[in-house]
C-alpha cells in the first residue's frame, strides 16, 4: 500500500542493519551481538547464498573446496547469534536523514544504526567488439547488436566472465565442463587475475595472461619478484603478454571466439576472464548523502560522514598507516577487523582503528609468495628509505625488505615465506630496527634477531615500557 | 705427527635400532664426541674424546646410548697398572703437572665401610621417629666452660635464668652443611642452588675462596664466608654479611698447596665477586702470607672477631694430615670457634693428581684422633668439629658424628645430587652438567629451580634416614650420639686401627 | 587460560621439545616408529631459535584477538571458546598462507606433506600438560596462567 509520497507504510524496523554478507558484515554482526544480546540485527545481501568466503571461490573452481566448505562461518551462525538474514535484497537507495533504506523490490527497512559493507565489484573496460562471421553479425547471444562491451552487457556474450562472486565460479565451472575448455585467457595480471590463474593452472588449463604494466602483480611486486613468478608460469607452457591489453574482441554466434592485442597479435579464445580491478560498490548511495571519493570515507571509528551510518570492508577508504592517508585497501583481514570495530562502535563501544596496510599471500605453481606494505617501491624514489634485496632466481627465491626511517614498511618474500608474519608485526608496531638492520634480510630471520625489548615482549609476553 | 699413545678411556655403544638421529647427543656434548652425517642420516661417535660424563646417555630419548669403560688393552700387570702407563704417556706428551678433579679415587681403605652402627634390641627400646620427637638440631660454635644460673626473683615456680653469656652459634636443623665450593670453580647457577637449598632446609652453604656474588646476598644469612689465602672478595661487608667466618688453611684434596684459576676464566662477574682485575690469573698462595705460626693464626682469628663485632663464630679449615691432632689442639687454643677437617678423599675443581691421590689421611681416623685429643686436653667444648672429605650417605654422617664430629660438610654428594657423574674433568671447564664451568652455553643446563629441589630432597632424605638410625638405637637427640664410640663396632681392621678409631671389634660387648 | 611460556635462560637448545611434538602429531605416537618411518613428513609445531648460546622455543601464543583467525579466509582457524586454544581445522584449511602472513610471532608453518595446510601448536589439548613442556629436560618451558592481558598491545618507545 503506498501513500502519496510513494513510501510504503509497512516497513521493517531493526536496531542494526548491515548491508553485505561477507567478511566485514559478519564480523560486525558478531561484534554487535557480543555487546548487545537483545538488539535486532538484520543482514541484507543481494546474493542468493548464506555467507561464503569470496576469496575461496577460486579454490572452489579448482575443486579444492566444495559448496559446503565454502562457508566460513558455521551453518548455524545466524541462528546461534539471533541474526536475521534477508537474501536477494538489493539496496537501491538510502534516505539518510530519515533512517530508511529501500530495496529493489520496494521493501523498506528502518534502522537505528546502519553498516554499509557492500564490498567491491569488478571493473569492465570498454573494449571494442567485432564479428567474425557475416551471418551472425555483431550480436550478443540474445541477438542484440553491440559494438563494445561494458558493465551492463558483458554477460550477454557467451564465454566472457568476471570472477568475483560464487555465481561467477559456478557458471565458469559449468561452462568449462560443458564446452571441454582447455585454454583460458585472463585480462589483468593483478591479484584476482593471478588467483584465477592459480586455480586454472591447478586444473591443468593452459592460460594466457594479458597485463597492461610491464610485469604481473605490478602493484604489489617489484621486477625481481614478478620475474620469478612469470618464469614459472611460462615454463609450464602458458603465456604472459606484458605492456599489452585487448584492443578488440571477436564474437561469433554470440560467443567470444578470440581477440586482438594492442600490438596486433591475435589469439583464439572461448573463455575470457576479465580481472582488471574492482571498485567499491557505492552506486546505490545517491545524493551525496554520505561522503564518497572512490570508496566511502570513514574515520578511525568506521563512521561515515552521516551520524549512525558506518562503513567497513572493501567499500571504504580508511586510514592507511604507511601512507598516512585514507585509501581503499581491499583485503580480507582488514575487512574483518574494520567490520569488528564498526560493530563494537555501533553497539555503544569505542574501539579505534589503528590503520591498516596492504598484505597478500598467493602461491603460484608451488612457489609461495607474500607481499606486504609498500613493497613495490625502490630507493631512488623515496627519502630516508633503504631497500635490502636478496635475489636468487635460480632457486626461485627472493626476499626484499623496504625500510623507511629505520622502520620496516614493506616486504616481499618469494619461494620461502617462513615467518613472514614477523615483519607484519614489525610494520604494525612501528618497531625501530636500526640495531638489527644488518640481519633483517637473512634467510632465517627470526625473533631471536629482533631488537631486545621487542623480542622480550614477544617471548615472555610482557609489554614494552613506554 | 707424533704417535698417539693414549687410547680412549671409554667406549660408546649406540644401538642403531633405537637411534633416531635426533642429534640431542651431538648438541649436548661439549667435547664434540658425536657428529651427525647428513648424507647417511647417521651419527658417528669419536670415543677418544669421551670423558664418561653420561650427559648424552641421560638425555637420549630412546635410550640408545651406553657409555662403557673401554676394555683394557694392556697385558695385565698389577704393578704397572694401566693408569700409571697412561699418566706417563700424558706427561711425556705435555711435560706438565697432571691435573684431575673431584676426590681421590684410589682403593685405600674406606673406614666408613668397615664401621658398623648399633641398634637397640631388648635393653634400650627403639624410638619411632615418625611418632616421637627426634632432635637432630645442631649448634656450631664454642660452648661455655660451665653454665651458671640464677633464680628468677619474685616468682613462685622456681624459674631459673641463665647467667652465663653464650658464645655466638650457627643453628643447623640437621648436622649437614654444604661444603666450600667457590664461584669460579662451579657456576653461579650451582651456587644459587646450594644457597637456596641451604636457606630452605635450615642449614648453611660455604662461599669457598671465590667471594660472595651479589645475586647471593639474600642468602648471606645462611652462608659461611671463607677467608682463604688469596683473600678473594674479603672486605668488612663480606665478613659481616655471613653467618660465620672460616679461615681456610688447607683442603683435603690438595693439602699444602694453593690454587690457581686461569685468567681466561676470570670473567667480568668473577672479577667483581673476587675483587681482582678481569683477565688476571687468580692465584691462591699455599700459606697465608700473614700466617707463619700458630700465634699468627690466633691474631687473625681475633682480628676477624673484632671486625665482626664478636657476633659470629670464626673457625678454621684444615686438611687432615699426619699430625692433625696436635694441629687441631693448637687451633682450638688459638681461639677458633669451630674447626673443619677435610680428609684426603675431599673433592676439588682442579688439583695435581699426585697430590690428590697421595697426600693426607682419611677423615675417619682424623676425626677420631682429634676428638680424642681434644677431650683429653679438656678443650673439646671450645670448638665444634666439622668433618669433611667424602661423606657419601646418611650412614657416613651418623658414623662421623659417633666418632666425634659435631656436623659434616658435603661437597661431592651435593654436586652428584645436581647431576655430576664424577668424570673428574672439572679442570677443563667443560662440565656438561653445567656445574664446574663458566661457559654460558653450559651453565644454562643447571636450572637452579631443579638444582635447589634436588638438594633439598637430598637433605630431607638423609635427615629422615639419620632419624631412623638414631631411633633404631634408642636415641632421641643427636647430642647423645656425639662422640659416642660405644655405638660403633669395626670389622676387618687391625689392632692399631681399632685403637686410633677408639672402637671395639664387632662381637665385643661393653 | 594456561599457556606455554619459555624461560630463555634455561633453554639448553637440545630440541627435545621438537622431537616430542613430532611424536605427538605422528600416526603411531611411538618415538622410534615415528622417526624410522614418518620422519620427513612431520613438522614440529614449535620453533627453536638459536644464536650462540642463546636459545628458546617459541610456539603459538593462542592470542585473545588472534591475527591468524582474522586473516583466515576459510574459517579453518578458530579460537575454541572452551579451551581457549586457537586451532586450525585441517579439513577446512586451503593452504592460502594468510595466517603465516599475519602471525607476528611467525609460528605457523606450511605443511605440504599431504594436502596443503597451515600447521601450528594446538596446545596438546587432550593431554594434561603439553608434551613439549613435560619433556623439557631443564624445565625451561612452563605451562601456566599469567595475569598479563593478552591483547598484544605494544607501547612503542617515543623515537626510541
């Protein structure tokens, strides 16, 4: 029933509403429940599933995890914590001043506290398309004419996918099985592209990676690290096209049949995964109701510019402790921590976010790698910065430590990732390592090499005196 | 390369069906006997370096190692024994004095093993120490010539008050004291264990000639501080901190000679404690260079008493030598409150082998003759007598007291309790048990928590056994045993030995 | 909650803790059989670090706000509410190594002997005392409660 203002009179009221059913959203819900045992909590998700771990979808594709195992919280999580889960609810607008939000099916929710944890969505570059047969014409599988792909229409071409949701993984998996695919092309040599590559190589596929920069994982690896990984991929018969991108996609019978690169080379292709990047999902927030740059800007308590509205996870720009500015760092551990902090603060607590920094772990064809902080930088560009490298390409090993003002700010480890977390601790706690700088890049750098007072803290559990 | 005339003393048997190549033996041996071969995943052992300390055997998790005495390779010769041959080989190699550690291991007569203790049967009922009070408390110090009392004025119940002023005493809850072992000859962890165990058990330990380490100040009330010929660590604070002062004239393992701690072992810590410059050799001269006569000794005794305000017992430690009886008499007359006599079996960190094995007399005979002599001269009460030199069990303690000692010192027994296996290589400083070494890698191995616990257990066990033996003979206070030769009988001794010991033959009645 | 602590000054670097940890996590649980047959497959869950004569054994601290639990993408790493131990469920673990990346003590290891899983101390929860503590010959490892708050809050020195 609608009144003159087109707002239904019937709506659901909750103490806490969380948009997003992934890492940040669930961490927040758990934190809220720990502090507030009676408040009503609902999680709204546009997807059709109970919680699942987005990072696990490539493992699912590879067959290492099944549909049961892809849930990272137990199946009784919602029931045990008395949390409502409403699936298939896509939020299309938030009325911040009246504490409402509206979904695509016209459902209305009223909140006391709102958390936006809507995550990220894949970026689709506009690529020209052309047909390869006269009969079919430049048409998608539904028969519609098109001349380039974009965010809305890329799914209309058979064989073009992104890989960011469980649905994507399910469809790609069945596509591969149905069409007996052996070769896959991946546009984008970044994290998602490489994670997809990891899974596909594990399935025995032959892959081609097309990367715009001069190396894969350009944002997180330096030249040496990329060199080792690239060689490994190539040695298994797969291709990497660097300094390149797809100029044109060829379509036949509504399916992708191949593409042409910037330098003119052409490749046949029946399965293309687009992985050039993700951006925060903020489209549903209109009217500048909440301050957004690339993502939703939050303070150290995960609050947005609007009172009672919080945000956490891949959708936010929060403080990067190494660059000392607000930035979108879309990684799982930070999403969990931000969600948890947001939840605590929403439930009346006062927990500060001490800033985060990038970190990533990925294993390609048996070479484990870890990268954290400002790993890709080189000395020449920065003040007060030293870089220590131990490069061993024959043994496929590399270790690099970036030090700024006598504190570790970046790390790359390839081949041997033992005890990498120690550096994460050094970065996070801003430990002055000037006394042990000589040892910092040693193969077996351990706690015993750390500065005496930090080592004592770690070993005996007593805090450092201020 | 010179011909190697010295073969290994020990044989290492490794049961390969049990050895898991965990390499604990490799890591724990300070003599680098075991070596791991990565290619074959097997551990090889070089027996020539083994000293027989059993560290590897004790730590092996699968009990795969056995250390055995190597079968003799020489033709049997009761005169030219293997030991004599080896010693000459070694001396021909080095040209130096042959050193050794711990106490004399030669088969001289051990009188403890020929003395038997009594028990009550019909005439004098036994006492059960678990049911009735049994006093083994002991006081070390000079006892008064006689006691005078005065009646308390104005009271009805005839209460008497002691008029005689008593001399300062050390109060021991059992007649056992930890012997003098210096910091320097043993590790700080070992010293800590001894000091803490002494405090906990109500007895004392002794600093030896190494001074008192600052970490041990809190135990000073249970520590006898020693003034040795090198006067290490001796200042007025040191003297006043301790519970008693002991002037060391000699020790049983090396009577008549001094001691030597090489400069390499004089670390920062040892330098601070001994009050000598770091890295210099610490040489203790043979005599005290201010004691050349018994009168000089008397002077030092009285000087020390003055310095400590006459508040604590001042005693003298001597080695048991041939004329120990008149020597003891002279010392008591010189004013000592107690006299410690160290028999020839006493232990040491380093001593020349010839002196350790050939100089001095057994403590049993020394105690007996000293006690006899002092009683004859009517001065037995003026000083307590402490017996030292290989007290190995509570039975030895009881026999020592029956022969005339007031208390005993235990040195070797204490170290054995802490893990010592008597390999006799203390002088190398590579003690694998963390006892006779200053190497920080090795001293870690003696955890004072464990050391203290084991020593306290040892003292507790011996105390209970002493009480059992006393109870068994119908005595309920150790006072009644002291010098009570009637409760001892001997077997396998000559007439002369019986006479010196002052005991009867087993089978003889009163 | 009782945890394992090390007294550095009494660790003698014998590594018997590693040996017994391996036995505990072996199939046979018998020391000789484990090492004769399974040796290369079993990873000890604690790390003995050694320089010169300093050594100590370090293992998972079972932190209150464990960074490894936060980083785990599969929900395999969980803090057990009853025992307090942080344990990796090897069935759920996919071997992404995010926990290795996050642990500031560096006490999680890569186990690639069979399936790829993260391997770390599990506090020997079915034993009265963890086997490393029980078998340390010098009692350097202690299993006890401490009052300190386990919230890894490090106060950094001002321009130290």
